[in-house]
C-alpha cells in the first residue's frame, strides 16, 4: 500500500486531511478506481476522461494535465511494485470553514491517490457467480457523475451483504438501472441488454469495454435499452460489470436461481475475453 496526498507520499494511516475538507464534510469530491494489471494501468485514458468530465460537471477546477496524472499513476506502481491491484484517486473541492455554498476562487482542490494489492483469488472466485438482491434505486438524478456522495449505495450494499448477497441490483420506477457498485447486463436469446448511458447510471468503463470491444469481438449483439423486473426474471443470463471484478455472473437473484444457478455460457465467454483484453493492455 502506498499513498500520495497533495504532492507527496504519506505513511499509511497518516492524518493529512483537514477537518474542513469539503470532501470530508459534504462528500464534495469526485473519484476514480483504476485496475493495475501486470504492473500497468488498464484503460487509464478512459478513467481520466470520466474524471475530467466529473470535475467539469461538479465545477471543480482541473489543476493537472492528463500527462501529469498518468505519470503519478506510473510512479505509484513503480514505487509500490504492485503488479495486480488498483489505484484509488479522489479530488475534493478544497478546504474552507463549513458552509454549503462554495467560492471557486478561494478553494484549492485536494488530491489523494493510493495503490493497493488485489486479492486475485477473491477476484477469480467471482467467476463462479454471485447472489444479488433487488432494491429500490434511491439515488439522485446525476449518478452519471462519479462523486463520493455514496450514501444510498452504501445503504444498499450493506442491506445486500446482511442478506449474504454479493451486492444489490437497483430498480428506479421499475426499471433496472445498475448495481450498487457495478453495471448490470442481461442476456436474452443470445442478445445482450444494458441500461442506456444516461443520467440514471454511471457509465462504467468495464461496461464501455463490453460495449465497444468485447461483445463486438465475439460477434454478440448489444442493445442499450431500459428493462424491468419481468425482463430480468425472464433473462437467460445476468451479470454485473465493474473495474475490480470484471464480468461477474449472477447465479441467484432474491430467491430465484439465474441460468439454472450457474454462470451463463455467454457471460463466461465475455468474462474470459475481457480478462484477455486486460492482460493485453489498453492505454
Ligand atoms: N456503477 C456504479 C454505481 C459503480 O460504483 C461502479 C464502480 N465504480 C460501476 C457502475 C462500474 O464502473 P466501472 O466499470 O468504471 O468500474
């Protein structure tokens, strides 16, 4: 584990965040999580595009060039010698006495980055499939922005884990949006379906990889459209996607077995093809 804060490396657990940091007080910050595969960041440019968009949307000034950010990621990997892990990056709006409104001209964004090892046995085990529970999506209308304002996700994830589920599948007005920490896909009659990338889901990088590279490479058609619980219950296969777990087969939803209680064949082909792409690498 190695942590970098505002221009320097700090000891694990170091007390460097001000109690007046707006990230701490209000969750007024944006973040990214990038996978490190074989000592290289996977799809870093995609994560950076999303980070810069989050900052634009939240009106947080950008003080770093993509090249500077890329170099910092590389330094963290080099110094930690981590081969299989992930880098967490968080930029808060800045430090000021607690007041909801902010004055952009008086705030200096604060950047935290840390690299950690991944338990690859746990990641590989996800390929055997997970149980999920359905819960209402109680988040705001801009979840396409990756902010640290995650209380609804935290509550949903905790409810799921209390029921011994891996995570929750969220439904907004009857429509399946995404997971508490992932995107959702369904397979029906050989065709892949996922929620359109609008303001009601996070446009996951893994989702984008499936959409633009993995599914096309396998000749699998993918349709972005809204679907409801009845469609989910009727699906041949279901899976989550995220940066850490890749393609995560769902084998049980609430009390119902999915694809006969084992990972679906198309899901597993996608998981394998994504793993291959990650090993080949992508800037
Ligand atoms: N949706 C939510 C709510 C998430 O927290 C995540 C994980 N960051 C995702 C989707 C998946 O995004 P990605 O593939 O970029 O990790």
